[in-house]
C-alpha cells in the first residue's frame, strides 16, 4: 500500500514540476494566453461584425465605382488575415472593377495584393505568374512601386525558406538582397515601412541587438491587441531566440499569439512556434498540444496551403506525446481509484452493522411515504374524475333542457304557421272571388306582414331564451365596462343581446347569425366588434366568457319548463 501511494504521488508531481520550473513571468504570459484562447469566439464575432458593416456599405454604394473600389479594398484587407478564399474573392472583384474603370494604377495595385496573398498562403506558382507575366514594372511608380518591391521580397523570402531546388534557392537568395535594397531605397528612413525592413536587413547581418532596439521602437505605439503588434512581437521573439533568451522568446511569442487571437487573425505563426518550443524545451506537452490544435483549427478555417503543411510536420510528434501523457494520467487515475476503493471497502466493513440497522427502518419509512403518495394520487385522480363527471352531467342536462324547450317552441311555431297559412289562403280566395285583386296585390307587396312576423320571431326568441337563461342580461353586462352596459326595454333583448344570445347557444358564425336575425354579415360583425371593444376582459376571451353565462342546474330546468306548460 505504501509503495502504491509513493508511486501515485511521484506521477502526480510531474506536471507540477513543469509548472515550478517556468519563471513567474512566463507562467503569467501563458495563463493570459490561455484565457484569451477561451474567449476566441467573442473576438471572431467582433471581426465578423466589422466585415458585415463593410459588406452593407458596399451594397449601398453600387452606383459609385470609386467608392466601391475603396470599400472592397478595405474589406479585402480586413479578410486578409481571416480567410484566404474571401480575400481572394474580393481582390478578384476589385481587379475586375479596376479594369472596368480602366485605371492602370489600381489594376497593378490589386494584382500586387493578390500576389502577396498567394505568397503568404503558399501558392508560389500563382504568385510568380502574376509578378512575372501580368505586372509591367514600367507602369509602376510611387507607393505602388514600393509595394511591388515588398511583394517581390516576400516571395524571395518564401522561396529561400520553402523551395527544395538548390538552384532556385540560390537565385531567390540573390534576388532577395536586391529587392531588400530596393525597398529601403523606396521609403524615407523615418517611415515605419523603412524601419520594418531595416530590421530584416539587420537580422540578415546578425546584428540582433540593433534589430531588437528598432522593434522596440515600433512596438511602443502599437495596441497589444492589433495584428501589427502581433507581427512585431513575433519578430521580437525571433530576435530573442537568436540571442539565446529562451524565456523572453516564449513571452513575446505568447504576446504575439494573444494579439493574433484578439485581432481574429486565423493565419498565424506565433501559436504554432510557441507550441513547438514548449514541447521541445519545456516538456509542457498538454499546453503544446492545446496550442497546436487551436493553430490547426485556425489554419483549416483560413484554408491556405502553407500553414496546415507547417503544422502537419510537427503535429504527429506532439500528439503522440500528448496521448502518451494522457495514458500515464489514466493509469495514475486508475491507481488512485483502486486505492480509494480499498479505503472505501475498509470503511464499509466497519460501518456495515450500523448501516444494516438503519436500512430496514429507512426502507419502511420510504414504503409508507410511497404508499401515502400513491393514495393521495388516487384520491386526487378520483376527485378530478368526479368533477369531470359532474360537469359533463350538467352540460348534458342543460343541452337536453335547451333541446326540449326549443323543440316545443319549434312545433308550436310550425302549428301556428300552418294555421296562418290556411287563414291567409282563405283570405286570398275570398278577395279573388269578390274581385278585390288589386287590394290583395297591395297587401302582398306591403312589408307590414313580414315585419310583424319578424317581430313575433324576436319576441318568441327573447321569451324562450330568457326563460332558459334568466340571468343572461345581468351576467353579460358584468363583462362590459359600466358605461357600455345594455339595459333591455320591456323585458326584450336588443340586437346586441340577441347576437350574443345566439353565440351562447353555440351559433358563432356571423353569416348564420345574420340569416337568423335578418341583418347583413357586416352589420353583425360591426355589432360584435363594438361590444368586444367595451369588454372588461380581453377581446380574445370575451366570447368564451359569454358561452359560459348561466350555469345550468336541475332547479333552473324545472323553473324553465313551468311557463311552457301553461
């Protein structure tokens, strides 16, 4: 047991030893970088917001070609370190736009940007084709000529570093010296561009201390979260590496990587190089693997050719070490688990008697509690079932009562109509026999009979409805604002009350209500809207509340049938 604990303790101490060997300054920089990696998505969202703003501006400037060119150029610059494909798309679009404008300066300027993009991404054949065949140096002047020398210099630097043909490397090396001199001749010594390429000249001459001073001057006025700071910090890290200042190199690489992440730069070199240094010199495998994984994800999103290839050359080695370390940690965790299990079983053996004594009482308590819960649930379900049954019975009694009353009324109306029809036919026969055809025609055309029948229909409906729902008017008014309440005259319903009385009986379609009350559909709709506009409840709930007016009971049923029996 003692041997096992000593083994576990020695294994757990290994990551702590790595942490303790790192100076405080290095630990602080790496911790800050870890926190920035956790917030990477927020920085990317900010970048996408700026990109979307520029795209909206471009969409609104379609009629001004000069403004479109400038905005698309700015958008391509914004995309340059974020995504290769989008950058190339906007640069090609700008090249087409410059060709339409017929502006040779802008054409060459855009071709140089495309060549620079190809060089950065590792598309050297395409970059060489642009620089050698599509750009006429005789047309270049001023800043465009300076950009041409810079692009040529970057291409030569890439050729020296990545070409495998010795002759091409020698040719590129000689050309690099030439173009570096041309760049320095093209810009005034006090300019930032001159200072930037002066650093390259000093590093080539191995004058690292002087190069470091120039970088410090350039870094002094740069925001620590900008891409420019990331570039200069990376150069500073290379200088510290040449000067054998390992801790300073790590710190500057961490600052450069932090600036790349905060500026949403997806084509970055700092994080990859930092990962390699932490793996080879610090043996910090876990952090090296994390940084390399982030760098690979960025490189795949950027979708260039060079960076994934660079990362792929070191990823298998670091990944294998990371997996080996994780395997060791799993074994250590397993050992700890076994030790904890042994201690747990020993404690269980000591407490087994007490646990057995308490277990039975706890089981009985739980069973009783579960039984009570089930009983309460059964009671609740039974109560709900009884309530549902009572409600359903009430609704059925109400429905039957309404049917009985209205069937009786219907049969009475039918009988009365037959009698009236007989009487009306006899009158017609008498008048035709007596030769009073004109008077008969006048009476037929008179609306008096129809109006009288409609009035009788209204009175019959009002009487029967109020017999079934005697409190309808009172309860209906309770749903309205005080100033909008309706007081019927002589115990009869008015039009608004009749409309909602029909709704209470289940007739909700405005066209059906209009046919029954002999109004137009629009009139019915307007009445309904007017009343609902004065409701105390919401418009959506008003008609549902009307349908619930006059809850039915057996006593009401008996009282409602008494008048009909007389």
